[in-house]
C-alpha cells in the first residue's frame, strides 16, 4: 500500500445525473483517478529508492511522472468535492454571502462568470482543466486554465472543471459546450464558498 489512496465520493455514482452520468462517474473515479493514485505511489516509491542511492539523474527523470500523477490525484480530489447533486442545498446558486459578493465584484454576475469560464475551458487544446481561482496578490477571483494534469499553483482553486475527454465523452461526445453548461447544475457552491473564505484568511 502506498501513501496515497483513492478518496471515496461524498455522493453516489448516479447522484449527479442528468448532468454527469453514472457510467462516467464510475469510470472516472474507479479507473482514472485510481490510476493516478497507483502511479503516484509507484513514482514516490521509486523516488525514495533513487534518492537514497544518490541517483540525482534518475530522480530528475521521475519529475514528469510525479507532476502528472500527483496533479491528477490533487485535481480529481478537488473536483469530486466541488460537485453536489442537482437540487441539493450545496448546489443552490448563491444569492448572498461572501462568494456571491466576490463573484459580483469581479465578474458582475454568476452568469457572466459561467460564460467566461465555459468559453475559456472549452478553448483548452487537448486535455486540461478550467479553474475559478482566487488570486491572493490582488484579492480577485480569476478564470485560469491548466494543461494536462498540471495543478493550479498560481491561484487558490475555488472551482475546477475537468475538460479531459474521459470526463464527458461517453455522454456528450464532442459537444463540450453542453457538458460545460450542464455541470453548473451540480457545482457545490458551499464548497466553493468555504474555499474562498479560507483563501482570504
Ligand atoms: Fe478526470
């Protein structure tokens, strides 16, 4: 057993339907995320061996595997928590409070934020992530994208959207805008607000 393990989902595999199908959720969690965890543990184990053997070159050669699988584990762990069943208290769009106020200040409205985030996320070439991130240096929420499984390091992640094909293809085929439109019905705004409040401390 390695150091990292697959976190369990805070809801059932079918709980995000119709936005995200049970089939996608099951594969995404038990196969894709599990693979990042398995490969991260293997890479860390190997790194330990190389480091204790004084093999600097070998350790440097492991960096891409650490970044890819470590990023995959971090990003998916955030992603599951920033989703919640449609119609739940958590998925209710905010109409007051710190998240509501910050979004209005930085984007004008939740609609405007969603539009900007969907446009920028749909434009990711190949695989990657769209993020709503908090920029601590200017106390502003901003939309950023990252490639592959690169984790968001420049900002505190508030909401992440997986735009890898494995996240939507079985249900939405090549129509990314439909997936991106539907995902907002299952965004956990309570989690987003908690992350924002913690980031501002
Ligand atoms: Fe994914």
